[in-house]
C-alpha cells in the first residue's frame, strides 16, 4: 500500500508515524474506563447506596461484559468492515455511553438522595429507573469497548510489516510500548481523575474523560491517510466451521500416506496468507481429513473453487489447529484476572478503612491506591524492554529475549505471591483494628497506614507486565494472520471470564461461609469482622493449581510452522519460521 509523497517518490503507509493517532484513541478509552472503574465501587456504594457485595459484583460484571463484547467487534472487523471502521464506530458508541454516564452523575434526579449525616437511618438505594440509566450507560460503554479493544491493538501491530527486512521495529516492541502508554493513562486515571471524583465531584470526574474521548475520535479519524489498512478476508468463524464440517463428512476415509497429497491452493488462500502459508503439522490428524481429495473433488473444472464444506486447503485446516492449540494456554490466564480483579473491589475497601494521609491536610483517595500497580507495571516494562531483553538475548539467542510462554510463567508466579502477601496484610490490618478497639466501628479509620497495601498492589502490577503482555504476544503471534482481531478478542475474553469467575467466587464464598449471627468471610457491613485473608489464600491455592496446569500446557504446546513470503513474492528458503520468533 503506497501513497505519493511530494512528487519525490512514494512513502509506504504505516510505521511509527501512525502511533500517536492510534495511541490517542487507546489512552482516551483507558482514561474513561479506568477513571470510572478504579473508583466505581465508591460511586455505587456512596452515590447509589448499593450493598458492598452487589457493588463488587456490578464492578466485575461490567469488567466481564466489557471483555466479552470484543468477540463481536473482532468478528465484524475480521469478516466485514476492517479494523479502522470498527474502532471508529465503536468509539462513537463509547462516547454516547460516557455522555449518559456523566449526565447521571450531574443530574440529582438520576441518583438517590444523599444519606443524612449523624443519623442511623438506612440510606435509600437507587431505584429501578436510576439503576436502569446506570446499566444502559455501562452497556453502551461495554459495546464500545468491544470494538476498540480487540481492534486497536491489532491495528497498531498491523502498521509494522515484519516481512520487510528494512523495518527495525518488531511487534514485540510495539506490545511493550502499547502497555506502557496504557499504563501511563491508568496512572492519570487513578490519580487525577479519582482525586477529582472524590474531592470535586463525579460530574467533572466523568466529564474530563468524556471530552478526552471525543478528541481521540477526531484524532484517530484524522490519521486515516497514514494508516496501513488490511482488508477483511471473510468470516474466520465460517472458515473454522467449514473445516470441522468437511472433516466430519470425510471421517470414514482412511488417512493419506503422505501429507503432500493433501489439498493445497495458494490462489484460494492468497487473501488469508499475505505474510505466509501455514505448514502441515502432525497433531489433530482428524482435521486433516478435510483436505483429503476424493474422486468427487477431482471433478472440479480448472480454476473452479472447491466446495469448502467438503474440501479445504492445508492452510485452512492449520488455522483451525492453531486456534485449538491456543485454547489451553488461553484458559490458564483466566484465574490471574480473577486475582487481579480484587484490587478494584476488596483491596479498595481495605484502603478505605485505613489511614491514607500523606500530610495533615491531604489523604490519598482509596481509588488512587492502584497507582502503585500501574507505576510498578511501567517500571517493570521499562526494565524488561531496556535491560532484561538485551541480557536474556545474550544467553538465549532469541530476538525477544525469552519466549512469551516463559514470560507468562514468570507472571503467574508473581501473581501467586501477590495474593499470598495480601492475606497476611489483611491479618495485620485486622489486628490493628482490634488493638485500637475499632473492630466494631466499620466507618472509623483504623490507625494503620494504607501504604501497607503497596506490596500487593505492586506485585499485581509486576505480574501484569509479564503475564498480560506475554499473553498479547502469544495471541498475536500464534493466531492465523487473518484472525488477529479475533485473537485479541480471545485475550479480552480471558479477562471477561476472569471477572465473571471473580463474581461467582465472591458469591459462592459469601453464601457458603455464612454462619450464625451474620458471620461470613466477606462481610457486607464490617470487613474487619470477616475473614478476607482466607479468601485471598483460597485464591492463592487456586493459582498454584492453575500454575501447575499451565506448566503442563506450555510443555506440550506446539508452535505454528509457517512458510514466510519474501518481499519479492516468493517463499523464504527453508520454508519454516518457528523458534526464532518465540
């Protein structure tokens, strides 16, 4: 894709010049969603007067839904409209949701009356209509996120053509930059925006990211002439189903003696193998039957396309195999998100009960405590990109330092430490409440610094720098190239299930640990009378089991072999690129 440049030749589209336009959209989306969700539980409990467990589940359900809708956005992008237009339309939908949410925070009639100070009267919870407006605005925001999240990161990676030997920037560099820029927006959201929400008002606190989102939409569209736009190549889900149907229809056929006899059609696969053709693998041989050429299939006239519900190419069969192989690794990431989700629920509630003063006149908002997560994540990314990779490259010979599977494994271990430490810190917090006689006073500030929570926040940030970026690299690299938006949707789908699992786990623990006299691990009325540390240690145990599962999956995983096309249109010598990319 070329465009004229001042009469002095041509300039290839894409590259670093497009990054400000793409990152502007991502930063604004993160400012909006993090600026609200980081402090969302405060809004739900103090402004809408929801019970704690209901508010916690609303937070995680919103996070889950926002991470489920990317499947829809990815499908529309890969199958029909392309990534640019998906991001554009989704950003506008997101903008409408943010405007409605801001209005609900500004107009008093859209919220219940404030609680009367100094009385024991139960606060009036938001009525059906007020909650309906909240949920509609959250739904629109979730739908907007569904178009932005899977497409903007893949769209940014599309701007770098790794088959071009003159290009120095690699996609793994880009993923580090992407997460770094995203981390900066997180820090702004949980410091500046949360402070405005707590000390100035929710109207301005939500209005600022709403305005930022509008500016980002205009900026993103303005960069259109510079982008490297890859055309959609048809529904990837249809191709996967076609291979399964064809394999099932030929299930009784004996397997061919030589894989070279399986059906190949480079012309048919041209639009879905721009960078290279997937080579045959020996695993999951049942799907290979979709590429067996029968006598009926041989009746095709020259140049006639086959019936893809009966006969598929090796490349299309390997697309399905690639997706199936990624499944177990994908599933391993769910529980880490469940552990991470507690920062915006119970960790935040812990912080609200503790002393957050930096000086006599200033205290850190509870929702801003996650700044330690994001700042640690940024420092870890910088360390990883500038120090760790060059050192590791010297020992491993890999361009990216270590494989993304090892990077993810390190993240899992750190996440286990995070929830283990969180349990001990909760014990310390409760002991301080008991020692000061405040165990029966849930609204009093316990004389213990909230900065005791920094280790658990920081460890989660370090874990994300390893695990989440490794997860992104894994999906983008190992997914078929025509399904990269879908692969990014799988990343967000893991986050979706992680948040939903958090809601399920909280509900189950709340139900099954309920005892006489209101005792419970997760108390709605008084966190200090519960057993939150047991909940954290339960998460730790589940993560240990999950890590063992992951090690088994990583050991058995087979990387996709691909025949790379040269810039002149031929195939690279040797025909296979495998170890040097992982």
